[in-house]
């Protein structure tokens, strides 16, 4: 492969999901750069290309889980449901790729296996699984935060006689559950979406739960023409609101404390939010993620709901979370999740009481029983945020691996750059608010910031930008401080902390200070001539 000549571009982008598509559009069509996008899959879509498991849909509402950069696109596209199904988002992203003529600069079925910075030439050299080489002054990762599947190393999996799948690498032809005994491991957002759908298709479903989870009804439904019209008439204001919000969602967070109202009033507010459904349950009071006593009221409300929905009190008790506050782990929303445990063909296994010991040819064996299965579904999440970046085997100045620079946890400046890795930009990287927000809003902000930064460098004939160690240390400290101002670090099994992957450093990775605050910080940095970065 060394003998093959490298193909040279102004920028290389890794990944063709929401981030990579927009980054290509900005660099190519606004700055006029030559750009190559390298994508492992055979189509665009990223998350929505891979996650085709039954029940997979977005937890943000369709009309705002979308690009805002093109008013024409906003007006033309018709969403059919309140929460878009994976296939609908994939259709949308394919539409975007065609509409903006992006496909011709994307190279599919091309997995990046290495990237090294050439100090003398200020250039990244990127290698792929098939031995191709690409060079460019700028390397931009658009690999997503939840794209490295986490399949737990359970003894005996290779001896399992049935089929097994991870939800994040779901077969495109689908899986036929009819007449089958299915085991599903994991009760995060994914497991909670998949459980009701699989239960309705399979002969029998066993849900293996390690940590009981809170969930609020999504209340999905068709998007009516009236709602569609109303949204389209108000898109500019909706987007403005999302950009100015803490989580990139276009709704108001109450200014009231949960502790400032009577118990009756509180209950009425929670009931209304439960009926309305969705992630905005979190916004009922301003302090649900800031004050444990306030949070207790919401956590207890949901626990009571679980006990009222699930008929068997023993099953209800197992499903009731007690070890972490509501929303300190990413809160799922669901369609009939708790109701599904009232079905005759569904069994809940509490792994805290009886952990999985091994997988045997006929199924899963816990400490006290063997569960015979035809299919195992791993809804066990991802090596979040750092996993997809470390998989690229990136080496910076002096050949230093990113793995080494991040041995004690990720250290970035604004989530965008890492010292020692000049001209490498990480869209939605660790240390940015990304995963705590409505993703497309966070993505657009990063992509636009990176685009302006590259334009700035080129206009001034500068070849190189690198985060300084001092600015990075200060940012890492600020990310840590922002997390500890909230209840988020209280969930000790959360992927925000890397706690779901054995051996991963425990560092709270996303920036919890809010999207609006983050955005103005990034803008101030740029306005001050890229303060905290060394340019030359
Ligand atoms: P999550 O939220 O990381 O959930 C994974 C689930 O799998 C969670 O319940 C884990 O239990 C469980 N898990 C992980 N490893 C094991 C093992 N070894 N044994 C048993 N159970 C295990 O991933 P999701 O895919 O649901 O959601 C990811 C994000 O996608 C979500 O937050 C949204 O942003 C969209 P644990 O809680 O660690 O005890």
C-alpha cells in the first residue's frame, strides 16, 4: 500500500451522516475546497444507516431533528410522524445528499484504518482498509458519538447455536422473529424502543435487565397537515429557540423550581407532561437536573407510574429504578414499554439479582437458570464518544497515538481539537455538548465553526491550527465543573461517564453547561482570533 500514490485534497472528512454531509456542503460549496468524504458503509446516513432495529426512531421530534441551514429544504420536506422512524430519517438524508449533489464526493465502502500527521508538510495522511492513501491539510472526523457498538465480552457467545445481533449493526434485510424465542440484553433507549416491537412479533421475549430505567411515553403519532403548516410558517422562530436553548430543543424549560409549588400543582404538571409525552418531561421544572430534592419528585412520579402500569408487583418492583436520579442517564422515551411486561409472552430477568454467567449453545445461563433462545439481541449500547475516534488510529505530532493522549480520558479544547493533533477537527467530539442536545443543532454549530475557522486560516495564508495545552486544561476543568454542577455524574453506570465499557477511564465526557453557553463561548474564541489555539 505504501507504493500507491496518495490522492490529495484540501480536506478529508470521515463519515457521511448528518455531520459529514453538511461539512462537505460547507467546505465544497461555500469555500470552494476540494473535499473527499470517506465512509465505511455503502450509503449515507451514519447512525440511521446502521440502527435499523425494530422500533428504532428518533427521540427528538422530526420537525426539529433536521437541518436548519436551508429554508427551502425545510419547506419542501414532509415529515410523516411526530418522531421519525429510522427509515424516514435515512430517506431524508438521502434526499439531502442528492439535493445538494453530495454523492459525487463521497467514497463509500471505505473504512479509515489510520491517520498520521506529517509535521514537515502540515498534512494528514489517511489510510484505508483496502490500502488507499489520501492526503490533505485538514482532517475532519464526522464519525458520530454512538457508532462503535459495544458487544459485551460474555463467555461462550461464539458457541451460541442461534443467531445474535447488536442493534447498532442491524441486518438490512431485517430479522424474522416469528415463532422464535428471543432474548434482549440491555434496557437503555434502544432496548426500551425495541422491546414492545419484538414482543409483538416473537413467540417469546426474555428481557435481561441490568439497571432498571426511567422512561416517559413518547406519544408518537402521525403529523397532521395543520401541525405541519403551523411549523412551516414558524420555522425561523423554532430554530432560533432551539439555538438559544440548553439542549437544542425548541421548547421552554420552566423557570420554576419543583420545590416552589404545592404537591398538588406538581402532580398536575407532571401528569400533563406525561400525557403530552417526550423529552420535554425534563423541562417541567428548571431544577430537575440540578437539585436532588427537586429531582426526587420527578423520579418518584415515574416510579409510581411504573407500579400502576405493570400488573405483577414483583415485576414492577424489578422495573423500578432506585439507583440513579431520573435523567442522570440519557432518559429514554417509549411506546408501551412498561405495558409490554403485562404480556404473557414476556419475561423480565433481573441481572442484578442473577447475573449472566455465560452463553451456552442453547441460550443464556444466569446464576440460577438457563433461558433457551433462538435469537439474542444485544441492545448494549456503544463505546460512546471516544470509541469511534480511537478506532481510526489517529497519530499526531511525533507519531503520538490519540489513544495515548487520551489514556486518562479525552482531553479536548471545546470538543473540537486536541493538542498535539494540529488541523484535526472532531465534530461533536468529547467535551462538546453534542450528546446532551438535539444532535443536528449541535452538528450545524460545529460544522459552521470549523468552516469559518478554515476560511480564516486560508484567507491569512496560515497552514496550521492547534489547540494549546493551557486552553485545553482549562476547558477540561470547565467541562468537569459544568458536569458537577448537575446531577448527571450521579448515574454511575452511564455511558456519559464511560462506565458501560469495562476498562474505559471514568470521565464525564460531554459538556453539560448548555448549548447556548457553549455556542457563545465558541463564538467569543473565534472573535478573539481563535484564542486558545496556536495559528501559524
Ligand atoms: P445504553 O443507553 O448504553 O444502554 C445499554 C444497556 O445495555 C443498558 O441497560 C446497560 O446496562 C446494558 N448493558 C450493557 N452491557 C451489559 C452487559 N454486559 N450485561 C448486561 N447488560 C448490559 O445504549 P442504547 O443503545 O440503549 O442507547 C444509546 C443512546 O442512543 C441513547 O442514550 C440515545 O442517545 C440514543 P447498565 O445501565 O450499564 O447497567
